[in-house]
């Protein structure tokens, strides 16, 4: 499984940017291969937060609704234990990551997920996690995802 970070949906739905096309391809792959790509409820909350902060409409097509449509049931729940594990991760070794990123790592750990698709270079600090950079999509994407 590959965890999808918030910025994948934001770049895919946003304005012109070098990461727009690769992030759209990642979401296309997620739509074609249910269960291979997952995210968690915290990513949905982040997308909701960004939309509210930017006073964007929350009806019609949005990064949140787009990601929800693509992933369907592949949205992992956030549990209280995940937040407590994130605290422990931050205290033990992941000091350079935000609380949200640590929460993602805790959920990934609970589900045995070792790869994350994200433009966030802070995840390079996380041991035992492979960051799949959308800017380097050609190096890690599998052509079978698009057949």
C-alpha cells in the first residue's frame, strides 16, 4: 500500500504547478487500483481546513471530494492511539515533522504501510519510510496502474 498525503490532492486540483500533472496521474492510478493507495481521516480534515482557511467553496468538486471519490473505502480511521503514538514518535526521533505528519506516520505504522506519496521532504527524515516524490513519478510509478 501507498499512503497519499494531503499535498497530492491539493496539487492535483490546484492551479498550474510543476506537480499538478504528476499528482493527477497518482490519483488516476489510485482510481484504477483500489486498495493500493490509501489515506486517513486526518488528510480529509487537512483538506477541509485548507478550504475553510482559503474561504473556498466546500460544495461541488473540491480536493476533498475528489480524493473521497477516488479512494472510496480506502480511508483509514484515525484512532486515539494513533495520536498518542504520534506523540511518542515526536519525542523519540521524528522531531522535524509536524504533528499532522507524525499522526500520518502513526497510522501508517499501525497498518504496516512503508511508502508515502508526498512532495513533503520532511518525510525523508522518517526512518523505515520510503517517500515517493511526485516530482520523480517516472522513477517509481508502475505502468500496470494505468492499464
